[in-house]
C-alpha cells in the first residue's frame, strides 16, 4: 500500500503587513519570527529575559523584528493578528488567556509550519522514543530514494525546514503534546504514536488531559491518511479507536496483519498474506526493548510507503544511534556503563530497566515531575541491586523504593558515579536513567548525559 504523496493543496496564507507576536525566544520562537518576517509580517518578539541575556539569540533575528523584552506587554496580545507560542509556555498563561479573550488566533510553531508545508507530513508523537523514531523513519525513507528530513523537537524546527529543505518529498516531524495544544488545521498524512505513559503532569493536570492533546495528532485525518499504533500499548490502542484513517500496527510480542512485528528474532513486514523479513534482531545497532519498538514503528511506515524490505534492512544496520538514549559508554572491570539521560520520565526508565538481564546499579533522580513511581517498583526489586539517588527528587524516590533494594543518596553526579563504580561487580550494568528532568542540577538532559560520560571515562581502568 502507499500513502498519497501528492503535494498538499495550496493552503498558505498571505502574511504581508499582518501583526504577529511571538512569545518565547527558544529555538522554535526564533525560527518562527524569522519565517514570519521573511513573509512580510510585522513581527514583535517578547520574552521575560532581558536584552543582555538574549544577546546571542537577538543577533539571529532580522533587524525589522521588534522586541519587547523583560516582560510581556498586554497590547501585544490584544491587538495582534496572530500569536505564536513557544511549547514551554503553559496554555493558561495570563497573556495567552488575554489573547484568546481578544479573539487573537493562537498557534504553535507546528501549526504555522503546516500551513506553509507543501509536501506530505509524517508526524511522530508519544511519551518516549519520538526522536529516535523520527531519525529511523527519515533514514528508511532516504534509503527508498525520498528526501525526508527529520525536524521538530529533534533539533531543527519544522518552520525552518520549509525554506531550508525545498527539495523534500516528506517532512518527518517530531511533535510534543505541548505543540499539539495549539493546532487547528494540522493533518499529517501519517501519524505515529510510539507509546503513552503518564508524563508532564506538572503541566497537564491529569492523564486524560495529556491524552486529549496527543489525540490531536490524528484528529483531522481522513480515510486516505494512516495512523500507526503500538499494538503492545493499551493506552495507545484505546486512543486510536475512533481514528478515521487507515490503521497500521507494530508489535514486539505478537504478529500483526498490517504493519511490522517481531517473530523468532526476525523483524517482519506484513501487508498481505505473507510476512517479509527486514532484518534480524541481533543486527540492530540500538540497545533496549523500546528501541526495538522504535525500529518496528519505522518499518511499518516505510512499508506503507513501499520502501523495499532490503533497503530498509540496510538502512537499519547502518543507523547511528543518538546520544543519551541508552547509549553505551564503556566497559570497565567487567561492568558496562550506559547513559540514558534522556530517560526523563517513569516510562522511559521502565523500558531501560526492562532492557537488561544483568544486575543493575541505577542512578536516578533530578527534578521531580510528580509522576507515579509504582510501575518502577517491581523492576527495582527484581533488577536493581543498588539504587543511587540524586537531585531534588531523591527523598521521594527513596521513600517509594524503601525495602525493595539498597538505596543511597549522593550529593552530586560526581559522587553518584563513584558510588556506582564501587558498588558494581563484574557482569553488572551501571545505568544513568533518572526518571526525572535535569533542571535542578544541569542545563538539560544533554548536559547531564555529557557529564556522566565524562565522569565514567575518567574512572581509572
């Protein structure tokens, strides 16, 4: 089967002389401001940070973009023709509510980009695995002869790729729940849901609220569109029951009629009476059960777009894993060290713990998201020989796992790595998978992961 690859109907809007406010000057905010200005819009950017703190960012903006820094003037939200909001800003922010009250359209950068994207969009969302899956889908489509850049939260904003990738055949877009909060017309030809676990409950008040935003990725799809679902995730299956598009599945536990699955250590593609091998599990350059799911998801998309199993197999074997996602660091004195700093929620850490049969010395903790830690309890009891806790969450984590394994607290990651090295025996795994955000001690998860790598590599042989 093959998804329609016709360019989308001309749906761009004339932005000339329209007044836009861009709220928040992170990567997507800067890219949105640049794009709007290039289309003749009158753009004002606003951020709580001041000019000195934003000097490097402001240097990337066109001179015609106006600035309102150190606060958010009300007039920018009441008199604009449109407001583009950075994903880190809560939807109940007083200025956003003021804009809505004044009848001002509020868009995410994803919505803005979609209105100008003239090629089919493949959108990936879920709690975990989005970035890796986007990279895999992009690699498989490129192996089939398509130009399919991976954009979005993956690093390069979707809106920037509209002009930077004029020869693209597809856009493969990583989309978060925060970005889906402000979409109106967004309709990907292929929507993919990797998995769903409770996350960002500091932003979304309930799991159902979180699910309602994830549902938006396929809400506007029609019968010619595809929805790719994780058949092993009950929440994902339930979420997709009312989908209007054609549904495909991927599974590591059972065969599926249309999609991709694992059987007898082979990754198989199924779109008819007979399943076709793509590659073997032991050929995957990625560690962990969650990465097995990510590869299967990408195969389902590639198969739907008629990429040959042989081409997909070659692309998978040549795939370069991304850092900070169950990344092998080194083996020292018979102990393997893995950096899973991107494991910023319970679901990610759960999947990482499931990926090892060896006893684990786990380093966890950081800025607490208030997530339910119950799913980790049996895994901690069965697989974690020592739990070393860091950051603001360490007291709650220690209480949650008391009596299941030996728990210790470390004042820093430096101390935690040394404690883990002392506790681990030959055949063990030392795993950094925090189940928390990093902002209490580090700039971001990459900063945390890089520090972990540096500390592990500095351990004497």
